[in-house]
C-alpha cells in the first residue's frame, strides 16, 4: 500500500485480502477456487498487498492510521448482502475484508 498523507478528518476505505498459503486456502470460503482462477485466468494480476488475519490495526498504526470500521466476511454479508426479507443474497469470499481508516490523532 502506498503511503497516504491525509487530512485529520479524512476517511480512507479499502478492501484487502488476508495473507495465506495455498495450504491454508481451504480454511477460507472460496479461497482455493479464487487462487486457482487467478493463476489460470489472470496470471499477471496479483493482489497488491495482504494483511495477516487479525492484524489490521497494527498494519494501519504502522502507517499513521487508526481503524474506524472493519468488516469480515460475515459482517460484509450481514451488512451489505441481505435481501428485503433479511436472507443473504450471496456469500463473500472468505479472503476479503473491508476497512475504513482515519489518520491517527498523533499523525
């Protein structure tokens, strides 16, 4: 991720993938299939960066940012992928996370 200099009251929203090895891919819904598809169909397109699962706060802090909101796959589904009747309309890939961050007060 590139260094970002942001104003104090700015927000930065981004998605990222969790870091994992091929051996761990079966631990995350859809991960093995996505990795296989990316290698076969998009060999020159890799993920820009990944973050170890559960380490987003330290990742952001190292870059002068603080966590405002974080969505794991279950939260993504329950926040963004529900039909009017409250039932899920899809299931997100287990690798992806959504994050909202802001500059740390000390930045």
